[in-house]
């Protein structure tokens, strides 16, 4: 059914029909761009393959007063315009990037208001107007679009006529000044209904000030003549178009963070703060949240802290007594009668008050069974016999549940009867879809541990159920990330291309749930948010626990993919997420944030702002953060980062730090240090030599393979040395000092 049109669309269609004078035109492959001036707008009319047509509104002013005062070609296959109108002076820059296989249109618009202006409403900037400027003759499919404060994007295909697929992305970072002045949020500003789509300014609460330039739009549009129909093709093209735009997108600078010091602070508070611990029958357990004494201990929480601690201990060669304490409590979560580990500590289940559906004895949230099993399997594969017993002793129950639900898990069910308590996340949307992926991961771990083929067969049965989900596979970020890695491994074992495509589908689900803009209004000015990830499809905030687990899962993904010809877009986006996480993650600690932006009373437990224990939530700029609580199970933050980004050098007074993932690290005494920096060569990363003693870093020769000249260092704080390195580079460091 055709959606009704707004007066803006009707008026625009009529004016575009009457427009004959082309200000500028450019052809790029299958696409032809023409710039038109109407009484109230500047339009970029784009001719698509097979008779498709779409118009992008680059500038708008209410009333028929818009005039061009200056018109210059620019160096990027485009045009720059100065405009005058009743509301002030506007500048428009239109560029068409043709450096890749797919063209990208960019149009940026700013306004200097003539008076203080309230902005009550604003038209969308995309109109599929048809060959005869008749929007009613067009149809299309929106594959995905912005939700809340995630990336301001819309991804769609025109299907009548069958012309092309577009990814539109609004660079919301530069609209922060508009939001700061008007006290508005950029959540849900990109979307719409066919044929009127795109971005519209949020309705202002306060005016934008006269005489002060403010950016109103900075849009990127990537075009493809492909019309994908299969879910796997749709998600794959999304990754390619997103990476194409990402290379052109202005990105904030990152800064080195002293993670060894951050880790020491966090470890001290984790071990010494009474609010992190509870005791049941003489055994100590981690609370889920600081000072949360109402909720019984959860096995997921214990393991979510233990595994990152193990990463750190293996890296540092130190011993932590706390690991023995956590491990000693794990067998208490096993229910002999059911033959499985339980979510809640059975000895303390009577503390559950039923205030939430899952806070009832023997009620399981589907992913909560599988996540601890995955962590137990990791311990088992490292030789932990207690973990192996708990893991293997729970597998038959997990398989029984999977087969009972036909590999399509509900949200909540009763463990003793398998009665469904809550079937769907939202009516009509199904249950926790990515549980099939984490279950696949667990079955592969069991197969690796036991070599029993029944587990591999179970992995394939579960994996195949994911084929119809596309973007909708994403339920919870960390579990979707684990799913992507499991599917990659399954592809390597079986050679079945379907599993690789489904792995990409999981990644597409993750990257549609990130925030590719920096919120520089309100409280958002106090912490970076670029490339942050939302934990759930409908979550209003980003969360430390899911982010740090995705970070670790992405490292693991790249490790398994070393002998796989991965999509270049995947290598680029994963490396960039990791780079920005290492920059941002420290701001989950309340110690890094001003007190006025923290919620005074959290939902769970208490906030202790001086503790180096991460907040669960960072919110939009106009909202306070820490509304849920301080996550003890988010403590893995620093313990995950340090071992993966600091490379230790034997008998040398420094470590090598990179903010990109690396592989193949080889450091032996009196030999060159060699390793590979992953990612994409079109984006640079930071490498540093970080002092570990009071000694000066010796003179070194640092080479990128294929280059003959040693890299020059920039001297930075504390006598450390910094280098700028392209991604996908092989590095050699000669540690024999020159005389």
C-alpha cells in the first residue's frame, strides 16, 4: 500500500517536474547526478539504473525566497553554493567520491540565522519521486534504519522499478552544536516511510542563535546497482556500503590511555571493596552490582570476572588468590537432580522475590544457561578439571532444551518443566535468536574437548536455523559476537560457505547497533561515544559488559580468520571498533566522569563514584548515566584490554602497545621483534613503546615490511615513543641498540 504524502513531498514533486535548469551534473558508473534549484530547496536529482530516480534535498528554507549568491565547482567532483533566504545565509557543499567501486554522494549544509530561530519541524531529505516525478509510482524496502541514538542511517532498496540499493548515513557528530543550542537529542532523527525518508532536524525546545553558524546536515549516500534478495546478501552488502562510507566519514581523534595503571586501580577496588562481595554458607561470591545484597549470586557473574582475570594472569605471570576463591564456589551452582548448572545459586534462591519474571527460582533466561557453559568450556580446554566436570555434566541438559525448543529459544522458561514463561522479546519478533549461535559455539567447544561427533552435528543443526534471520539475529551484542566466531569456525571445519555468510550476518547485526557519531551535547561532552555498541536491539544506552565481551570476541574472530579470505569491510570495521573501544572504555569508570552527570540513586545496589568499578550504562547527552548500577561483572574491561594490546619484550625496559589488533607476535632475546598489525591499510593506527622502568628506551630500528626507512618516533608523555602505522602492516623492531 502506498503511504500518504506530506505537503512537502507534493510540493517538491511539482517543482522538480517544472525544473529545467541544471546547476551541475556528474555521472559515476550507473548513477547520474543533477543539481536543481527550486523556490525553497536545493535538490540533487539522481538517476538510478532501470528508470529509478531519487532526489536528495541538500538545502531548505520555508517560503519561496531561496536564492543562489555564489556557485563554484569544488575539487571533489562537486559544487559549493552560497545561498540567501528569509531565515539567513546557507552554505552547501556537494561532493561525489569516486575513489571506490561504488560512488558516494556527500552533501553538507550550514546556516547563519538572521534572527533567533525556533525550528518546530523540518522536511525529510530523501524523496523517491519516480521517473515522472510521481512518488506514487515507486516502491521500496527498508532493510534497516536508526533506532534511538544509534548511527543515523537508513539502508534500503528500490523495488519498483528495480533500480538500486542505497545506504544513507548522517554524520550526526557535527549536529551537536544544533542540539546544544536547542536542547534536543539526535535519537530517531533518521528514518521515515516510503517514499519520504532520511534525516529531519529534531524539533527545537530553544532557539538557534542569530549570527552563529550551525550545521544542519552532513549526509553520505553510498550507491549499489545490486538488489539483494537473500538475507545473507542483504547483510553482506550492508557491511560493504558501511565500510565504503566509513572511510570518508570524519572520525574523532583517539588518545592513549594508561591501561596498566587503570587495571591496577580496578583490581584493587575489585578485591578490597566490600560492596563487590557477598557470602553464602562461608563461601564468597561476586555481587552482580556494587552493594547489591538483595539478589542471590549468579554463575554468569562469577565466570564473567574469572575469565578476564585468567587472561591477565597468563599475560602477567602473576598469581591472584581471588581466582581460587571464585573457582571454589562454582560447583555450588550445579543441580544434581536436573543435571545442569543453574543461573542462581541454589542455596540462596529463597532470596528471589519475583519482582521481575526471571527472578523466580528455576526460571532461566535462555542466554544465561549458555554463557556460563561457554566460559566453563574455555576453562576446561585450558585444563581446569572442575570446570570440565561442570561443563560436560550440563551438556545433555542443554541439548535436551535445544531440541525441545527446536533450536528457537524463548526468552524465559522453567528449567524443571521447560514451560515457557515468556516466548518473545516483543510480540511477533520471536525469542532470543542469537542463542542458536552461542549454542553452536558451545557444541564446537564440546567437540574440540571430547572429539564426539554428536556435538558437531548439534552445532550444524543449530547454525542452520539462523539462515532466515538477517539483521534480526541480533538479540544481545556479546552473544551475537560469539555466534559470529562460532559460525566462522564451523565454516573452516565443514567448508560450507553458508556458515561464513551467516557469520557476516551476525557482524552486520552488530554494526547496525553501533553509534557512529560522537555525542557532544549535554553530558555527552564529558566522554567519547564514537563507535560505541548497544547491548540489545531496544537498549537506550551502551553497556560496559557487552562491549568488553564483543571486544574480546572480535579479537578471537580475527585469530580464527587468519587463514580465511575475509571481506575487506569486515577486517576494517572490526579493527576500528577495537581501536575506539580501547580509547572509550575507561569512561565507563565513574572516577573519570563529573559527579553531576551521575544518577544519585541507581536501580540496583548503590553508586560508589570513587570506585574503579564500571558503570553499566552510558546514556544520551541529556540523560544522567549510572542509572542501572555499577557492574561488578563488567570488571573484565581492563583485564581484557591489557593482554591483547600490550606486547611484552624480554629484558627490555618497554612494552609495545598498539590500538589495533595484532597477530604473530614473536619476541626473543637478542632477536628482532616481529608481528603483524591487522585491519585495513587505508586507516592508520597508533603504536607506542611504553616504558616499564625508569630507564630510557634504547635507540631502535623500526621497519614496516616493504619500506626501507626506519619509522620516526614522536616523543610523548613519560618518555614513551609514539608511531603512526597503517593497518595491515608487518612490523620489525631491531632491539639491538646502536653504538
